């Protein structure tokens, strides 16, 4: 089985979010699980990748890709990392940009070019896959172009396509003139990508892909409803027969308290008592009272309302009536940032507001926390609750998306605390339950070790994807 994984970012090269984690971990895990599989990854050759890897990238060749405005140069480079072969599509006009990967005025054109270039340069890669697996709106045109045009050509005829929705909120919506100016799809096929009087790339990929996946089973069900589907519920339901929800994993080698260089002492479930020293170090570092009997609650998150941070703000003083300390790490909405800074001033020695993001500090916080709070309004998959579990920080989550799939309530003999409705009082109730249980150290530690024992590795996800790939043969 030969699979080409197409993504706009990838851990190890360039990353802004969860997609990079998936692209950097899933192909490797699939090949480890099935040695007969050959999974390769293709990315844009961003300026930052070129600067980082320089002459280590091997040039394979180039061609010119026909776009409506002009024929555009597409160079192909390759590099091998951790046993996976990566390809990079080079075009300095589109990808030699300073600043963020996304948010440029011509993102639609940039990723339309990338999508077409992927299909056009398979001969240069000398790799005609059985399956092309794309991700989010940036690569949706690969599925669309493949279905409309390329399958008519011999080398492409039997290629199946998979499309993964990481967050349906982002759909690649453009005006109808986007077709004439950028996509150049024959008007007889326009109904594939047209939706509500606009071009919708995610809609087109859902319609044309052989399999549509999303990042958790519960989220796959949620996006059949208007509240979660951001306008695409009818399209999701028409194509529900090919929709699968597969939970993401985490890199259990990187997020491993037994080997993590960011923490000291290192520990695992068998040496769980060493976690207490990490807590004491964290308390001292952040200016909190060093007290083993106080339950330390943490949030590591983008500070945004859809992450449920508003719930925390509204009940913060009630939370602090329990014997708890509170640490928040993250950036985002200025009002929310300022509120946590205000709370840190109101509760000296009990609250720390780290308005930044630092991966090393985040792991120190996971290792030093007793409880991890993640009250999201919606969360397609979520990684933080799995990472927290790995470090023995008991998660409190709302029953949405992947949070519902990964955390089961303590009352149901589970691995954390779960509240159902997006309601601050329901959240507060679970926070109090966790804080009260913490006073029974034996029972709380038993729960924390149970959380640590859950297998959230990519190997579980890889097997699910392999099963789905096999069905497409």
C-alpha cells in the first residue's frame, strides 16, 4: 500500500497547531504498524523550512503548473526524517513569506497552486500512490482536481482519496469569481464546489473524496448537527456513509514523564510519588505557596471563549473558595489575559498567570499539576487532556468532541471528571469534586495513575486508519 499524505504543515519542519502533530506522527506510526506500507508526506517549501534545512534538501526536478493567471514554477525537493520520505513543493512567490503560514491575502491561490502541483509532480517524485490523504481546506483541491480531471489519466485512475476535517469551522470559502481567477474548473463541474452562492472547498472535498475522516468519533456525530457543522450539516449528512471519526494520538515518546528533560525528577505510574517533587518545584518557581496538601489546578490553552475560559472567569472566586491553587499558561483574548493577571494579584501565593506560550514550561506545569481543567465549548479532538493524563494531572473536561471520547467520568469508574452541559455551575461542581477527592490522597493517586495508564499513542490511531485504508483497496 502506497499512501501520499498531503498537509500544509508538519511537526519536525514547521508547525502552528494540531495538524502538524498529526502529519508528523501518523505516517510514521502507520509504517511502524504495517511494514509493508510506504507512507510519504508532501508539504509546501516554506521559507522557514528552506532556512532550517538548507542544502540537506535534495532537488528532484521541476515543471510548470498551469494556473489561470500564468504557468507557475513548481520545484520538487525531498528529505528523509525518522524513516519517512518528505517532498516539498517549491515556489518562492507563494511560499517565501515572512510571518505566519496563513492569513496572507492570496492564501486561496497559494494552496490551489500547491494542490495542483502535488498532482502534477507525482512523476518527479516517482511515486504514484494507492491513496492520497489530504487535510483541511488548504489541500481540499487535491481531492477535487483528482476526481474531476486526473482520474481520466492512466496513472491516476485507481488512486483513491481520503479527506480529513480537523476543524469544520475553516472551510475555504471564496466568491464565485475564485473559480475563474484561481481554480479554473469547467463550469459543468461547478456544482461540486458551489454552496450557498459561494465556492466552498471543504464541501467539494467531502463530495469527491472516497473517505472522509475527522479527528474523533464524537465530533463525527456532532458535525451532522447545525450547531457544530458551521453550515455544512446537510452536506455531511448526504455523505455520512463515508464519514469516520478516528481519534488523534499524542507523541508518547516526547510527552513522557519518565524521560522528559524538562522535568526533574522523572517518574512514571510506578514511581508516582516523585511527581510531588515536581509540584513543589513548580510552586516555588511560580511564586505559589509550597504546600503538598493544596490541590494545584492548571489550564494550558489558547485564551478564547470557545475554549470555555469564560466559564472559568465567571466562577473563579467560587473555585478559589476550595483548598486549591491555580496556574494558567496561554495567550489570546486580551480581556481574558487581563482577568487572569488580575486574579493573580487578588490571590498572591495561590494563583499564577503565565501569559505566554512555552512548550518546556507547559510540560513542567503538566508534571506539577494535580488537576487539569479543559472546559471547551467545542473541541474536535483535543490533545491537552491526553498529555495531562500522561503526566498524571487528572483532567476535568466538558463532554464534547474528542474530550468525550477520551475522558470518562470518575463516577463511572473513569479516568477523569466530565461535565455534560456548557454551564459554569456544572463545571464548578466537577472542580469541587476533584478538589475534595484530592484530600483523600490514596484514592486521588489511584485515579491519577489510572489516567496515566490509558494508551493515547498514535499506534491506536494508526491501526484505525489502516483498517479504513484497507477497505478502499
